[in-house]
C-alpha cells in the first residue's frame, strides 16, 4: 500500500472573491455596452486605455527590433517544432467515404474552423511559449482568421517578446487586451473587432471563469487550472534531475502541484536533500518553496504496477518517468495530459518548444480528455447519400423504429420515400 513520505498541506486555494459574480457582471457589460465597457474594464484592471487596442504594424516592427537576436532564433526553432508536430497530427486525420451496404454511402469530412481567438496570459512571466501553442495549431489546421489577445504590461502594451512571437506565428490580428474584457471581446465582438467561434489559451481564475461563461456562444479548449506534475522514479533515477524537475514546476505559482512517486525510500531521501541544496540558489525560491510546502507530495510505492495505479488515480497534467522499463509505462499509463519518458526529457521541453502542446488537462480532466491539438480546430462532420434501391430498403425499417418511439411524423418521412422509390424500382 502506498505510503506518504511527504503529504500536501491541503491548503484551500486563495480566495479571489466573488469571481463568478464579477465575471458575470463584466461580460454582461461587454454585451450591452461594447467597446465602452471594454475600455472601462481595461482601465480598471490593467490601467490601459489606448486609442486602439489593435496592435499596429509599427508597434510590431518596433518589437521585432527590440528583442535580442538569440531570442528570435530560439523562438523560430520552437515554433518550427510546434508547427512540424501539428502538421504530423493533421496528416494522421483523414476524410473517407464507405459504402456500408449496397447503395448506402456514409462519409466523413474535415472542415477547419473559420475564426479562432487565442488568449496569451501576462501575469508573473511573459509566457512566449503560449503563443506558439495556441496560435500555430489553428494555422496548421487551416483556420482562416486567428486573432490573439494579451494584456498590456506596465502601461506599455504587450511584452515585446510575446508580440514578436505572435508576429512570427502569423497571427492575423493582435490586441493588447487582457482578462475578462479580452474573453468578452473575442466571444461577443465589439466595435471594430469581429467575434470568434472558438477561444483557446490559459489564464487566471477570472479568465477561466469567463471562458466557462461564454462556452456555448463559442467553443473553448478547456478550463485551465494550476500547473501539475507527477514524477515516477525508481532507485536508478538521478536525484539531481528529479529535484530540478520538481522545482521547475513549483515556481509557476503557489497553487502548482508536484508529486514524486517512487519505489525507493533512499531516492526519496536523496531527492529531498538535493531539493534543499538547489532551493538555496533559486531566484524564484519564495514561490517554489511555498508551492512545495502547500501542495508537494512524495509517495512511496511497492512496485511499478502500484506506481501506475497511483499516477492514473491523480490523472495529472504532466507525468514524467525516470525509471527502468519505459515501454511498460508507455503501455500501461492511461490518465495524463502529456508523458515524458526517460531522464533525457523534461516537462520544460514540452512547456517551451519540443513540439507537443503545453495546453493540457488539469484537475483530473485527463481521465476523459487530452490536450490541445490540431484536431481541436477541425470539425469532423459526416454525410450520407443513398441510391433509390437502398432508400426503399431502409424506409420500412426506419419507419418501424419511428412508430415504436411514437414519432409519427418521423415515420412518414421514411414511409413516403419507401413508397416512392419502391415503385420506381419495380
């Protein structure tokens, strides 16, 4: 039976105060008052009210000049990785038509969405990687119009690195808008900004609630929660790497969740010792340590079978395996957002640009869904067509089903076809 060497403190998430009510009121204002409400909200929450929220070509060109050349090269590399993987995913999809029975043809078509809006958070860090994760897959899918919103920083517009990444990704329209007002603008449209059909991207509690409330009017990728990471490690794992990977996820914020599941008590002890050494020189130590104290766990299990069972119960966003027999874990693990096999890879690779998407299910959502991918931006639709002979054969069967259900008018639509086409084929 699993043993907790370190247990979470189970501290309640920070009270953000009437999030639902605040979001409901703000979205209602955007629907009713349009750009006027958007300006008021932007001024209130971001101290930002420019002449136009749309970023100009001149501002984009200035950002391109301001960012370091090494940053440009690295961003180009990461975007190429994300684009290549999205293209490979697209190629795995296919349209088809199959003659299910003589004269009855059923088919599948793949139709890209028309309008997608991406939210790129500001907050503690300029998350450049969120640009490629949320805007490149829809571009690869063939979406006609991809827009992006990100909050202004320090009254100076979108962070230049984020703006450069948006430009490089080929975003069609860029807006310096954050929070509830950005989600409302993309969902409902305001003066000069057409609405979208689908919204993607992570954000704070207010952004998450806004996405929840506009769902139905538009589609959304998912409701993103705090970052999560679970590491499965055995006695062969390197405690230096394990400790670094734990701190790497803890620094997101105080609500981040990090779990070590190990078959080795000695490794657990070595990792804790190494964590204490590393935290002493970590620039983000205050947040990372606070996150680990609140939400960190170390769980000792008997064997790899129990390790898989524990990991699947938590259904974590990221699962790392630093243990022997990686093929076993690849075959057996079922509930995760993305899987990182072997000490040679790390969640940070996936977060920033190895090619897979970092917008992943949290809060046990991995039990029923995967992360964002190119297929999210493509409608898989069906069609059917019949010969007269096939229709006359189907008609009495479908008509009988309708009558059994008590749906008389439905039955008539089948009966009249049966009558018409059976005569034609006598």
